[in-house]
């Protein structure tokens, strides 16, 4: 049975200690996120500093997370890179693992045509029978996966979802209306509006911090309790803004280090957050301390399987 690609998925950071991956710390972090109600995990996404990890390190990180998840929580593996055939080969390296699928980004730097993007994704999909989650993130890759291309790929059921991080609420709601894809918001500041516009969830880096509140936000919108959802999102927004005020995942690792969850260590070319950023993070963390913890009621779990489809006007009205 195929995993539902709905809800709040957390793209895990990769903890480091003296230049090496801290696998025990990664497992503790994954355990915490799962216990707080995450619907899924992503290993070796952008937030996980995947471009700075070699294949052996990526494999070790995935094995560590799968050991913790153990069917409690589905796991996606991130696949990136500008070499289509190298990316397809990496899929083959991971395909024996118990995965919900692969999160595959548009190729960076080379800026292919839309036809090139179609062939890139199709070639990678040909290497596996598992679901593919498309990842559109033009600010990082320099290329936009256009709506028509997403619609063409969605004709093949293996392309099951898209992480849309193009910064456009219009693009997200068009994807909801015009494709069968599960549309997962990749712009955390747009999360509330995206959910109100019919989005099916998010792959959210900021959901590392108080994962339970992101799950609560998802449940409130699904229950159409929009006033409460809006109030909750307003409380989350200062943290979201602080976490993306400098290149991800530097502020996120700083915030998690402040909580005693990992060392504040990254690999070049990523560098730690600035003192000014840390000051904003500390204030945002303190502000969330007073928000009660959320535990999902059993009935709420069923909402993760459905995706209300609304309009752009509905989404804009909710902002």
C-alpha cells in the first residue's frame, strides 16, 4: 500500500561532530520529531546538507533514520545533482531500503529546458518503482519546473507529489487544481495560506522546532478551524522568519543547538549563523515556550489522508 504523501514532513538536518556525521544525535533528533507527530521524514534534503555528504555518509544517515522510524513514520530519501545518470545511479544504491519514495530536485546550475527537466525526472523514475516527489526550488537551482511540465509528469502515477518552493502561492494553488499531485509547501512562510488553498501538507525545515505545533496547524486547517489556525501560525511566524533570515540550515542548527539537541556545526561552504541571527532565534524560541504542547487525537489522524481543495481567493483571504 502506497504511503500517503500528506501532512507535515520534516527534512532532517545532519548533525556533525568534529567534521563527522553524529549518527547517534541524528537518531535522537529523528525520534523526537516522530514523537512530536511528524507525518514523515526526509533524509539528505537541502536542509541535511546533502551536497556536502558523500555516498557512504548519505547511506549511513539513511540507515540511522530508518532504524528509528521502523514503520512508525515513512521516510523519503533526497536525490539531487546536475548529472541525470549519476542521480539515477544513486537511486539504485538506496532502492533496497524501506523507503516511501525519493524527493528529487530539479538539477542545479545547468538550467535545462522544460523538455530537459521532463527527461531528467523520467530517467530517474525509470531506475525505481518507488514514488517520486518532485522538488521545485528555483532560488537554489536556477530553473523553474513550470505548471505544464508538472502536469505532464503527473500523468505517470509514479510522480505522486511535489514539494513546491518557488515562492508563489498562485503556483501552489494551480498545482492543487490542475494536477493529481499531492502538493507539499516548501516555503514555510506560506504554509498557512498554502494549506487553506488546498495544499496537502509541507516539507518544512522550520518544523524541527515544535513539530507538534505544525501538526496542530495542519489539523486545524483540515478541520476548517481557520481562526484558531491563523492565530497559531502568527505565533510560529517569528520563528519561521528567523530561521530563514540567513541561509538554511545555519539558523536551524543554531536554534537546535540552543535547545541542546546538537552541536552548532556545519560543513563549508555553509557557516554558522551570525550573532544577530542568534539573538532573534533566542527571542523566537522563548516566545514559543508558553504555547501548550499538542497531541493528536486518534480521529485527527484520518484528516492526513484527505486534502481539501480550495481556491486562491480562499488562500489569500486566510493570510
